C-alpha cells in the first residue's frame, strides 16, 4: 500500500472566523425546547454512589441492598454514571445539586454562606452578602484555641446569636441579619448597597493562629473592598459583645459571598418545578434556582404521598432523600444499605402515578469506606417510554458502568430528562 | 493516616459573577490542591494498548500474557481506557507523555527537535531553537536519494557531527550546538537572541525531491523569519563540509521549534517528581516538565529497585518501560507478550514499598497488527485504598471497557491520581 501524502495544511491554522463561532449549548437547548404535558421526577438519594471493597465482599451498599422495586424499574431503564464537576473533584452539596439542576457548577458558583443562609430558611435578596460563621474560643492574645468552641449546644448558640442580634442591627447603612444554626454554627447576612463577595476567609483553618483579616478575592473590585471593611467593622463591634462568654468568646467567618445570578429553572427548562426535601440545605438549593418548596413531609413515604397530591400542580419534582449520604458519612455500611431498602420500600407510592420521566441518582458518591463525599461518578437510572433498556436486571454501580448513558457530566442529566419528555425539537433538517 | 495539608494555592479565583464565566479547570484543581504525605507512581508501558485480532485468537498481548502480579492488583483497582489526544488522533511520544503528565497536548506542543535534544541530554536554555536532523544521501543535483544515508553507524554519525561542530560554531551571533544521536540521527540547537519556531521542515518526506527551503509557520512572525534565514545559512555553511562524504553528503532537518513555556510539574501538582526511564526521549520529556532524572537503572527490575531506594526522596515516580512499544512496532506478538510478562515478573519489587497510588497504563496503543502507534484508547489501571474495585480479575483492554473510569482523556489521569492521594479539598459546601 502506498500513501501519497499531500501536506496541504501545513500552515498555521486561521482563527475561527466570527461567522463560525461554536454555538452556545445552553442557547441551543433553549432554542429547541418545547412545552409538553409531561411529568418529570428527579429523585436524589444523597451520596448514593459507593465503592466495592474487599471488606464488604466487593459489594456496594446499593449492590448489597434488597431492592425489588428498583430492580423492576432497572430492566426498562437506561443506566450510566455521572461526573458531578470534573474528574477527581469532590463536590459539596451545592455544586452537586446545581449540576443535577442542569447548571454547570464551574459557571454557577454559590458561596458557602449563601447556601447556609438558604438552608436556615432565610429569604435572601439580590445583593445580599452571606457568611457562614461559627463560634470559636480565643485566648487572651486573640489566638484561636478551639475552632468550634467545644461544639457548644444549639441552645447556647441561639442565646449568643440573640445577644449579637440585639447589639448589632446595622453597621453604617448596612443591615446585619444573624441567624443561629446547629451547635456552634450561625450565618450572617449583610444587606446594603454596593456590596459584593467573594472575600478570603476570616478563619486560620487550624488552631494556634489569630483570625486573619479578610481580603477581596479580586484586589481591584471596589465592592469587595467595601465588603472587607464591613467585615472588619463587624468584628470590632461583635467581639466585645462576646468577650466574657466561655467558651464561645470569638467566631470565625467563611465563604463570604453574594448570591450569584442564576437563571430561573422554570425559564430555562419550561418546567414548573417543586421541591420535596426535608433538610434545609436542599430546600435552599432548590429555592436558589426558583423551585417552589413544598413543606411538610418528613419521610420518603410522606414525600411520595405528597407528590401524588401535587401531581397536577407542577411539571418537575425534585425529591431529596438524605439518609444514604448521612450513613455514608458515618461509615455505616449496614445503615446505608438499610436506607436504600427503606427508599425502595416507599417507591411504589410514587409509581401509583408514574412520572413520564424518572431519574434516580445521587448528587455525588459518599463511600462508606471514606466516610465523606468523594469524586467517584455516581450511578444514574433513567426511565421513560423512550429510555430503552440496557438489559440490566438491577440498578448498581457495576451495572451502571455497562449502561448506554456511559459516564457523563451531571449537568446533562436534566437535558436527557427533557429529551425523554420529548421536550426538544429536532436540530437541523 | 495523617495528612499535612498546606494550603499553598489559596489564591484569588476569577470572579464567577456577574458574567458567570466558566471557571478554568486547571485553576480550580490548583485552588483545591493540598499537600499530603503520599507516594504516587505512574508506570508507563510504552505503547501498551493493542487490538484483538482473529489471527491471535482474539486476544491482545496483554490478554494473552501470564500476569499473576498484575492480576492481583487488578481486582482491587479501577479500570478504564484513555484517549491520548482526541478521537482518532495517533500521538507521538511527546503528546502521549505530556498528556500522561497532565498537560493538554493541544495546549502544550513540543517540537520534535526539542524532544530529541532533551533526549540526547542537552540542557536547553529558554529561547533555544532545536531541530531534529538526519544524514541523507544527495545526488549531484541535490536530489535526496536516501533519506537516511543507508542508516550509517552511530560512530560514523559521531565523526560527521564532530566535523560539522569543528567548522560551524556560530552563524552570525547565533551559537550552533550539534550533537550526534543513534545511527543517522543528530540534533542542532541554535542559541541566540530573537529566535523562534516553528518552521516548516527541510525534508521532502520522500526520496526523489530536493531539500525544501524552510519557511515560518506564521508568515508574519519576524522571529520565525529570522530563524528561517538562519537555517538557510546553516545549510550554506554545512553542505560544503559534507560534500565529499559517502553516503552521508547531506542532511534533513525537521521539527524546528523552540522550547515552549511549560509550567513545572512540581508547581502544578505540589508533587516532587522523579523520572526512572532508560531511553533518552522519555528522560527528555520528563525533564521538560521539571522532573528529576534518576540515572543508572537499565532494566525494569533495576528501575523498581531504584524506586525502593529513592522512595523517601520524591512524591511522584514516573517509571517508563519501552519494550511493549518496541515489539509492537516490530509487529512481534510473542515478544510484546513476553515484554509484558517480564514487566509483571518485576512488579513485586515495586510492591515491597507499595506506592499509595499506582497507575499502570501506556502513553498510547502500538498494535502488533499495525506495527506502529495508533489512536486506540490505551487501558489504564488505577489502584489505591480509594480506587474501589470494578470486580475485574485481570487488567486487559476488554476488561477496561467495563471499568468505572470509562473512557477519558489522558490528561485527567494525574487528576484522578491526585484525588486518590486525597490531594483535593472539597469543592463548595
């Protein structure tokens, strides 16, 4: 065989002409989106993904669990695994859920303060800057000796927050809202004009150091500069209030940032969304993209029952189940397995009025063996009349490796759900 | 296990809002990187990947080989396949290894001249322009009649290079450094001011044509223009020196380019890297990103023994094994299989001090049936306490297709290795 090589293109490539700019993918999805009469359910078993280890006979909790109802769904579903952010990146709940909601977590970043504030049920306004805070113990020289003030009881935290709130309502023109969380945790919201984050943390991240002065992340940003000054003034006002408290005579602040601009879920997907979550953090994340929070249900069975009642009122249901993550964090294999079995037992309630499109997945993995969030792609099951079948008898991590969805970025899940809901017009002729 | 975490890279991130520009992924990895006390080993069986063909009973060399030690590792590892550059692109050793080192081969391009020069142990300075050259035979009219001058012996090459070096030390203000390689190969380094590549090749790529005049790749680049003139002047000075030699009375020059700016491996990953390679090319590639070259070992067993001795001195070990590629290029199935078995037999030496994270892969595929590099994704095995198990009993191409790592770009391997070394902080709350 003889190759005639014509090196025609051995010149520098011309820059893409303005006419040939690659189309923005979100714009394309948006352009193709049709309104259909379909019901979509995104069911998140928080931290679902796990690792097979020798200690557990090479079975993950999902693989070890008895899940007859998931099994039935599995056969007529597409399977795959999802990368929450990027290879090797372990996401917090914020980026994990933003990805599931179809927002690129590298494009839409939400400060910890904002997430905590939303989680505590605070209604944020545009321009609000939030900080996650916790009480700490300082020595006479202002050195942090306990970053969590011995994990004081929630009641003590509430008392101290009331004290601070009574003394500090404003700094200059800026309104200050302080709200207690659990144990040593609280949030501070600054509501005023011309404020912006993100700032560096007022937290040495370890004991034995003083609280560092916060700085703008972008030295040229005047609104961040103003905000940094405000934090310094807040410390000046607040530390004397706590001076005689024991052990909580100081506090640290982290994730100081404003609520980012996020396009509303309903505008972006033409789906009216509802959130059925129990824990505040997930309600807060749903609220951030404009989902309606449905309050009341405390168990997954109650959440599914409520879904049945609300069926006609919404197009999209985000249903959040916390316990898979919780027991993963605890390193409790049996409990995580049981949490999956409890979920499976409740699943038939949802299926009484089967959504047209069902996605069951996690926001990330929380392997029992790691006792924390991880970067490992979580398994996902997608079921609809057009999902096809991957001929898998069960929904598992190892099975999902073989699925037709392969490994993909979480942010595309909602696009696949929309496609399964026949919400996209054909692209091109 | 105790981690010493130094938050060295906690520098400002580009503000996400209000434009919500997508964050640069390398910047995110950098921001999240923690220093941990872990040892990472990247073990490259050059050209490892292969194709199953009917002629070999549908077994690849890796599948046909007896590999008890790899098998043991396989069960407790994650598996996948890697795309070196892009679908369908066959990489040379340069892009293949840059990808493995975590540098996008489309972003960081290295001229062949630079790679050859580094491979011959030349210490390059910023601004040096290098050319890969080989002696050739020209007829009376200057037509190339043998592009390799009959593959002259290395000693003859060395003699000719000495001749050229004696006669040509400078061209104008530019210093000229000429160094012999193996057989007909040599490199020329131009050290001066205001020089730049890349240029087109002084090589017709086939016999029967004259040596083409080199041109700037970018016609508007004045430094490239100056460099092109310098090459022409070098030919004017050098060809008369060789005029009476037989058969090497001429030479061709390719890959004329300067050393690109590449961020140092240690700065990029917070890992102190060492290179244990035998062949100059791979030492050169490692040196390009700032790895320390450990000289001495000649066999894979010796390389592993040396790893044991150097264990405390470095965090990251790049261990390169050439023979899988060599025998793939030869089209010798039995020899490639045997090379894998030899590697496997030496593996227990490495495991005496087991690295915390082990990646075993190739830089690309070199299928025996193709006798050359190819674009087929190479298999990769990733082993650590957090790699999980894909329940695979062996490390093979077909098995890797089922793995949890799926098919991914080579440049992410090091990020997964870092994740497995717990070197990334959580992203977001």
